[in-house]
C-alpha cells in the first residue's frame, strides 16, 4: 500500500477532529479513498463516511473516466474516488478496461529492452499510454546500452560517391591516423578515430570531415598540428568501421590496429558485431 509513513494520529486528527473527507485526505497523498479506508481499518479508527458531496459524478469526471478507464482500469488517481465507485460508474457508462493476453505480455517482456514503446504499441495495436502503464506495472527496464543503440539507429550509413578520395583518405590514415578506445575512470566507454596533420593541411581535414559528414577539427596548443576526430559511437558504428572494412589501409600495421580497435569498440559498448 502507498502512504507507508502515514500515522494513526494524523488520520484521527484530519478525519475525526477536523472532519476532512476521505477524498480530501487522499488527494494530499495522490491516492484514492479506498487506500485511506485501508489505513483507517488498520488503525481501528471508527469513522462516518462523509463523501456525500462527491456522490454525484461531474461531466469532467466522466470524461476522465472515459479517457483513462480502458487503459488504467479503476486505478485512476485523478478521480480521488474509491475503486468500487469507479468500477460502478464505468459499468454504467458501458466502459471496459482493455485486457492483455498472455501472448501480448510475453511480447512486451521480450521486446521492450531493445524496442521503443511507440513501435511496440503499433505492433500490438494498443495506445502508447496503455503500453507505458503495463511497462510500469511489470517494472520492465531498458538494457544498459539502450542509449547507445538508439544513437546508432539514428545515423544514416555512409554512401561513398568518390572512390578516389576514399582511397586518398586511407593513405592519410595509414600514415597519420589513429584509433583509440577504452573505459574512463567514471566507467563510461569511449572510442574515437582521427587524423593529425600539419596545420598547413587543414583544408584536407575539412574535406575528410565533409566526407564522413561528422567529426570535429581542432588545433594543438603549439598551433603546429591540426587534428580531425570522430568520437560519436553512432557514427563510428554506421560510418567509420564499415568504411575501413570496405577500403583497407595500405599500412599492414595500421590495418591490424584498426581490426583490434573494431573488436574493442564492440566489446566495451556491449554490441553484437554487424
């Protein structure tokens, strides 16, 4: 039950002495009257139900009921009414809470960790609030690398239109490129690919940046070297790794370093190789 910190003295003072209604007290804790009744009975506090002024349903309450009963059933906190009262009015209005089949629940459990709730709603033919309510009820969680997977999903694959320039890039990477990866002290995974050249070659790095459609260019403190770097995991997975799989580096040592880096990236980000 909710309101675990509620005390017998508080209920006695508010309901018996100050004569607040069950709904008024429940509203403070964002629970319905049935929860307050539970605590009154638990504390053996005798009371008279003074809910008469709430017995008549307003049009606003009925509209809330029509909107939310099919999704949440009798657990509609905004109404501040006992579940019995909510169910009775729902029956009177011909409303029914949409039930979940065992097959639908199993589908949700199997797919929620790797699939967006919106997509699941479309596949099951249910509303997004209904999906979210069931997720909360089942206490389902996203897998730890969910954010990474979503970042990768949003990146479009690299389309190489200039093969000659692609080979040109490989030449620079073979000579002056680098691949790094690891886990920071705070436990966050990181990976990056880049090229460092003399500042007079800044234009070349800008062209390479445009080729990949991402990355950053920065100058060293001594202003003698300029570097191009890609550190977004989505871009690395969807563009950088596929590119160097297709266009091999001319330097066998650097090619081996790339393959080692590729494996490390999938390992630290807990991804399945694609």
